[in-house]
C-alpha cells in the first residue's frame, strides 16, 4: 500500500470536486439571451467547495506524514 499514491489520488479527486463546484457557481444565471435557465443551490455548492478544501488539506497531511515515515525508515536503515 503506497500512502503517497493514495494521498495524491485523493487530492486529484478534491481538485475535480472543486472544479465542478466552481463551474456551477460561475455559470449560475448566465445564458446568452439573458434568461435565467439554471438554478444553482448556493448552499450546496458552498458545502462542496468547503468539502473539497478539507479533503485536499487532509490528503496533503497524509502526503506529508508518508514522507516523514519514509524519511524515518531511511534513517533507520542507514
């Protein structure tokens, strides 16, 4: 089990979630003829943004911890 790969995959998923929420928010109320066609639930999109931020932060912590573990193993073997 490679902790670094798992953390990187989680960070990529958080980035996709962030992109989706940002796209949804950016396109809210925008249409070529001025009519409001899309209704965006702002609270749900904010929750998605906050969740993506937290997911990214947690996976970054896991990545840092994996690096520290690898460094400790190298120090023990050297």
